[in-house]
C-alpha cells in the first residue's frame, strides 16, 4: 500500500534529503541541466544580455509618480529623478526591440542573439518588453531573494527561470552571451559587469564579447575608469573592452556590426 509506513523512499523522491546540505551538488547541477534542457528545447544558442537597475520606471509610470508627488503624495525630488532616469528604460526597450527585429531577419530557421535579462522589473522589464513587442523570444533569469523579486510579464513562455544560486544564474548570463548592454544600475549591475570584464581581462572568456555602457552621465560619474588607468590598477588598453554611448542608433550599429563580423558563424556558446 502507498501509505505503508514501512515503504522505503527513493533518495530522489526524498524532499528532506534533496533540500539538505548533502544534496547541494545535486541542486547546483539541476540549475545547469534544467535550463540547458529548456534552451535546447527552444533552440536558443546565443544571447544579447541586458543589465540594469530594477528600480527604473517606464516614462508613463514615472510621469504619474511625479504628478502624485507634486499633489502631495511622495517625494518630489525622488520622483523627478525617476522621470529623468526613465530615459534609460525607454532606451533599453527600443534597443531590445531593434536588436530582436534584426536577429529575426537573419537567415536561418532559429532566432539568434535572443535578448536575455534578469527577468525582473526596471531595465530588465524594459528589454524583455522591447523584445516581446518585436515578436521575438526573450529570456528572464530571475533569482530568489528575501525581498520580493518577480518575473516580469514580458518574458517568453518556457524561457523564464528562477535560480537559487547567484553563480549559476551568472553562468547562464555569460555562457551564451555574444553581446552585453549595461544600462545604469546598482550593486547587482556593477557586480555582473565587473565580473565579465574581469573574465575577459584574464582571458577566461576568450570569445569576442562586445560590451556597451549606455549613458555617459551615469557611468562617467559613478565609475572613474580614467582614474583606474592613472593609478595603474588597469591598463589603458582595458578601456577598449567596452563601448560608451548615449545613442540607441550607435549602440544598435555597434552591437550588430560586432555580431555580424565575429559571431554569425558561431554554432554555439563558448567560454
């Protein structure tokens, strides 16, 4: 009988074991194998990854927030900054839309260079939204956090994931990436960007991986790359690892030019 207390439980059906410390290697492996199975199922082989703050808002939402603040409901200065930064939400949305449309027009039966984000709100939502508006696939790699984190509504069916381990999530960001777009963001964005820059600098990533830093106003104030060169903590040539721009057109041209020259013939992800 199924309710017989003497019946033994197989290890892979034992929740207590699977959630314990002894099974941690299995959980880590699962966060490699299960996404891989779905990427194979959906014929996803390479991506364009968008990083950026979860706190940025769409222009219409930011305008509504400012109107409410001016009417006495909220901080006006904070709402004005949110409206100012909504420029980056709209830029990420439009750039993702254009890149997705371009990728869908490439020859072949599968969509190349699929937009991939952290799957949450803000810049992540913007990029997933732009890709969805272009009619293409897009990916959301969310992470379980003590504070609320959620998959935005624009992530494609079967391409939304929730990770427990940050390092496995970052593996999937990097493994299939053929280009990176870094919009303004906080600790998470800086962590993701600088880990990838370190991997390229140390030749752990050997593939050509174009990186766009979008927004001179933000990046020039937040990170003084020239000071790093002046102090000798990086080489001047390291500044060539990324491309600065404020222009959607320039970012689109740079990424598509790089992918056309260096990634179209690639048959799959490599590190």
